[in-house]
C-alpha cells in the first residue's frame, strides 16, 4: 500500500440525510474544522482523520476537501505568513512518526477470516472493507463489547487512548476510516500494499515516516518548485487527488463490466459508488485510504 500511496496520493489528506438541515450541518462542521485547526496540540497534525465529510453523507467532494484543506493549512502554517515552508510541512507530517499503536488481538484465526482466497495476503481493499464492516457493526443498535474488540483489530489507537478508553459510539465514519488507514500503513512493514499473517499479527505496530518520503510529498505539492507551498497549491493538490480517485473508480467499474458483464465485482461496492455519485466525489473510507 505504501508504494501505491506514495506515488498517487499526498500525505496531508490524512483526516444528515435530512435535506432541511443539510446546509446547516455543513456550515456547523466547517466551523468545527476551523476551531479544531486552531486548537493546537490535538488538531490536524495529531489527528489526521479530522472530519472532512461536512454534510455526513458518506461521500467526499471537492468542496468538502478544499474546505477542510483551508482549516488544515492554517494549522500547519505556524508563522502565519500564508505559505508552508519545508520545515513547517515536515514538522506536521512527522508528528505521528515513530509512535506505536496500542496492542490488539490480531492473530492467525482472525487473519484467516480476512484471507478469503487463502493466498496468505490481505490487500488494502480487503482490509478497508472489513474495517468498514466492523465499524458499521460497532455502531448498530445493541452493539456490544465484542464488536469493538473486532473493530480494534483495524483501527489505530495510541496506548494512551486505549488506556483512557475511546467512545466508539461518538466515533465518526471519517475518524474510523482515518484510523484504519493509519493502522494499515503501520502494519504493512515492507510497503508492498498487503499484509501477510506475520504483519497482521503485530500487536503494536509502529508508524514510520522517512524524511525522504516527506520531502517527496512536499515537492509534489510545491507545483512551481518555489520552496514553499501556497494555499492555492495545497488546495489544488487535494482537488487533484479527488479527480484521480474518482477517475480510477470509474475506470475500474468499466473494466469490471466488460470482463464480467456485471457492475463492479472487480472493485469494492464502495468504489463503484464513487462513480455513481458523479465526477469529483468518493466515499469517505476510500478517500482516507488513498490519502494516508
């Protein structure tokens, strides 16, 4: 997964169906994003899965991405000069590097339930879909402790969070997706985009970010190679990510239809939903997995 993400996505995208209140919910969430971005230690640089699905419809579009990007940009720009230096960028991205996740109960038995074809590999799509199913189960009415035990196999929690407890009932789909993407990245030690049984069984994976990787991401966003990232460059990079993701999901769906005469069996149902929603909109779970 790391190889794929490093070549196709930017690290900083880390983190109401009722129509009458749709706009109000979006405005409220955008206000919360700005508040979180200026709150200091527990903003975007520490919680890269902060809310991005402003209207809570399970999809992310360009408007939501740029709205969240504005909030994140303000936090990363610590000197407030309107541009991101390489030091500011690096300090934010590296905040989580080297940190270990709390232990979980991943073992050979739970691995076999994910490795459906028995090839001793769990790819990012299998992991993502299982994580989302586990999150949905933990949110249903009457969900018990065992549901959260299963979810814990997929999501990133620091030892402090595990010790102090996490209220799974208040965990948004954004947060669950972001924590799951971060956990996959940490578990995938060799960066091949899949987990073998040994990697899966790592009870407390450590997230590693190299300086070279961060520098490559900075150069990717710094479109004019000026040595700093403007807000426009930052927003444009995230918009390009949405374009790339929606194009990829549409292409995958088309190929699946041609090969099988069916809709979307080649990719996950969530990926196909992205193209159904139109260009520039992708499911929040997929967005986080592409962007971390």
